[in-house]
C-alpha cells in the first residue's frame, strides 16, 4: 500500500515572494505613520498594489499594519481642532547685544519664556464643520419643495410688453403663443 501524501507538502509554484516578515512588518507600518497611502508605500518598496493586498490576506500580522494608517489622520485632526479653537504656545525670547561680525551675542544674554496665544483659525473651523456635518454646512444648500407654485403674474411696462410679444411672434408653437398672449393681456 502506498503512503498518502500530505496536502500541505505541495511544491510551491510561481515567482518567489518579495515578502520578508522581519522587514516588511516594520517598514510598511512606519511608512503609513509618515502619512503615505497604499499606492505610495508600494512605489517605495517596489511592488504593485495588488501584491500588497495579497500580502494583507496571506499575512495577518501585516494586516494589522493597516491600523497605522489612522495615526497621521488622528494627529492631523487634533492639529486642525487645536487651530480651530485657538491655543497657547511657549516661545523663548533671547535678548542681548548681537555682534554682526561674529554672529554671536556679546556679553550677557537673557532668555525669557513668553506664553503666546494663537487666535482661532476660521478656515480650520469652516473646514472642520463642512467635513464633519456636510448636510448642515455644505456650500450648496438643497431645498426641497412640495406642492404647487402659485400662478405669478408680473406687470410689464409697455416697452417690455411689446418686446416680449415680438419674441413670441417668432415662436413655432401657436397654441403656446395664444396662451402666453392671453396671459400678457390680462
């Protein structure tokens, strides 16, 4: 009786993988933390995007690296909120006699820490609100109307009425022309 082959002992077919666990598990999350997207990461490490997506499926430890994509987004969101609300910063002011020739201070210098307030940035506020609540703060407002619009008649001065009638005489729809003339005369 012949021995059954274990299905896990298959020969590997195709091109060898470029995936190196010790390198790619560290490198790819770091590139994501720098703010790169999948396309940029792939270009940086010399692979196609489909290969990266395949790696996500085959290597669960690499799939966790996708979480690193969120870190720059969160930092940017925090910075945006901080700029939108205004914040305090500490600056160091150094004073003393500056020598132009040596580009150094002469004699004693003093350092003073200044608490400076940065005013709220209205552009950051607008950007934040438009993206967080687009239905409320979008530039284009969508207004829905139900029901009929009342028949509005606007009185025309004689010159305007004559101009409109001349335009209507050029019309090709006689029924429409009669209706409009009737509306104009009333």
